[in-house]
C-alpha cells in the first residue's frame, strides 16, 4: 500500500472499542478545553466576520455555527467554528519536527458529526483519529523549514476524520486524501512579520477543505493518485520523503497523550518563559528595578516567536501572543497573563513597550537538545543594583509531562464561559462532555452553546 492507502485503511478500521479508557478520557478533556476556547473567542473580530458569512448560507442538512442556532453547510460551519477554536491561541499543542494545534481538527469533526447524527462514541473515535494522523505527520517532517505552514497537514487529518464519520470505506478515504492534499498547501507567510487575523483562521480553512474533500468522496468523486509519493506529489513538492511509524492501537499509545493543554493564552513555546517570568516577578522588588533581561532558549522559539523586529513592537494581538519578548514583559509587569494581556490598552502601553526593548533573546545549543521533549527557557533578570535573578522552566503547567488536572481544565472552561453562558448551562455542558461516550448525538450539546 502507498501511504494514503495505509492511512485510509487505518482510519476505516479504527473503532471506539480500540480506545483505552485513558485515551477516551483525554479526548473528553480536549473537547472541554476546545469548547471553552470557542466561548472565549465568541466576540472576537475574526469570529464575527466568519459568523456573518456563515449566517448568509443555509445547510440542508447543516451544521451549527457555535453561539447560534443557525445551521450552515458543513464546510462553512467547519470554518466558522475553527476560527473560534483557534483565535485566542489558547487551544492545545503538539511539539515535534512540526508544531501543531491538533484540537483545530475538532471543527471538522463537529461539521460532519452533527448533520450525520453521529454518536458521542463516533465523535470520540474521530477525534483520536485526527490527533493520531496530524501528530504522526508532524513527527515525520518539518514543512515550515521548506516554506509551508503546519496547517497543511490538517487537510489530511480533517479529511480522514470527516470521512470516518461519513462512513467512507478505505478506497473512498484514499480519494478524500487526494482531494484534500493536492489543492490545499498553505504558505508559511501566515506566521511571518506582523501577523493578521489569518493566523487564527488558517487551520479553519484546512478544516473547510478537509470536510469538502470528504463530502466529494462520499458522492463518488475520485482524487489524484499517489498524493504523497507521486511524481509531483507531496513528498516531492512540500515535505520531502518520510516514513510513518506504527499508528496508535494494538498496544501502541495514541498520540493524543503527547499533546499539551495551554495554561496561558499565548504561543506554546512561550509557556515555560511565562512560567519562569511569573516566578521571578514574585521575587523582584519592582519592575522599575529591572535593567535588562536575557533569555536563552531553543532554536524553534527563536525562529517562531523571538527574532523578527515586529516581535519587539507588536501592534496586533496576533503578533503579541506570538512574541516571546512581549509575553515575558507582560508577565513581569502585570504578574499574570490572561486574555486581557493582549488588548489594545496593553499594546499601547509605552512602559510595557520600553520593558520589551530591554529583552535580548538568544538560542542556546544545550537547551535546543532538550526540545521538543521539553520547552526549556532560561530567564536572567539583571537589576539596576547589579544583582541577577535567574529562573529556568522546561515543563510548564499543562505540558504532557506536567499535565493540568481535570479540575484545572474545568476551571479554564469556566473562565472562558463565564459571562457567556449562565452557570447552570456551564455545568450541563461540562457534564455532557465528561459523558460524551453516552451521548446519542452532539446537536443537543451545541444547542446549549447558543447565545446570539
């Protein structure tokens, strides 16, 4: 079998009964976390834009646009909901040769699960499948090094998850992979320079494309052959050749266990730096006592969030939450990092901007050797009286090696949902997510999120 056929056979054969109880539990934790992120982003500008567009389209059958009772075409709902899941940069992360946010896939899962009437068990199976495929691809090759955005892998994972929920056989799933993978390769320009709304929308577009490809395949559309190995295929044009190891199941752990839930709403490589900065803040007499800050980190952090001039003077939220110096400075100045840390008041705070200018970021080869197993950041705060305070963190709260408790995941959801949903509905959403395998369908859960 070629790679597309192998992935398709795996997807077609995966069953809920193959999932260990701890894997099912992790999937439910991701649904709680991701829906919380959606509620927190409900009134963001990109969410409003994508929702207004979705409300102009009617699906028959349709998928619910979160926050409303409107049912749009599945691919449109996948985009609108995907923007909600990703916009705050608060959803989960996987670290490897190519970093990713695998809960982005859940927009595609919802877009097909609801109109098809899929059960909670089917939803959980598709969730684990999407995580497995995307994370394994991220292990295989770094595509950002060749100019492509990580969301490119999402076209494959969402097509398989959507196709699984549609009941496609292995042959149809192979066609869906061709239909998704050949036309939908995203440029890394999304995450270069001053970042735009699209930073939080790029995977939503991959979800839209994956859902559309699966739907086409379900109606009999055939896709380009040998999407990976072909003469002009993915390996040749995008990633370079690679091998995939054994996929999860039959004693092989599922990749969802290696993903990390974010404790702070910022790009994941900054999480340990934020942790270190907050610990140092408690030891400092005053931020005004800081003369300069040196940050030693791993190469990926420098490349993604710590070298462009825009990272030292961000003017958009998207750039600020992807700026290592900004995240460190706001943690030191405020003693906390929340959604409000990236608002217009902070972006216009000249004292904060002045502190950012006193931060130097440099790569450290020894720290780099510990990535991606960990994300080591070492901060040295040089005070005006000549003293130096140092803190190093490798596994911040929420990392797979330092996981958040179920109670902390619930607290994060409640913080996002507070003021959006009444307390009794918050409790009901949590209860339905914790018992997702018992739900006959997901439409009832989505109706609980309707507030607009």
